[in-house]
C-alpha cells in the first residue's frame, strides 16, 4: 500500500481518536466543576466518536444521573417553598437530563405543568 493511500485510510481513525480523547477530557473537566450538563454533552460527543467505549458509556450515564438528581433536588426545594417558577425550570432540567424517562414525564405531568 502506498503512503498516500495509507494516510487516507489512517487519518479518519486518528482524528476519531483525537476527538474521543478531547471529549473525554472536556467531560472530566466539567465533572470537576460539577457542571453536569456540560459533562453529559462532552461524554455524548465521545460516544459519537466511539459508541462502544464502556468508559464513555458509564461516564455519560453518571453525568446524566447527577444532573437529574441535582435538578430533582432543586425541584423539591422550590416546590416546598412554593416557588412554582423555579420548580417549572427544574422540571425542564430533569427532562433535559434524561429525555423521555418516566421521572421527567412524571415531574412535568404534575400540577405545575
């Protein structure tokens, strides 16, 4: 195989690896800041580059779970305080953290929807 042909074959693989590593690094930096939405987005980008990577799968799931737990805590606090506007925003965050999951649908389906 000639060097230019090898480069054409190898370049996409190298770029995917760089994209994956950069996304994983951004995800970890977001975790370090407790910025769960940014972490989830970064890990989703890593999964787009390598959908089968178990580290990225677990990291994305963990970031979304923490994002959801934080939003649910905000929702509960706001509801207890009678702050319906904040409770609505928190319910929206729950839905963004895990779109289509029952907990997000249950929160949105309540009396504040």
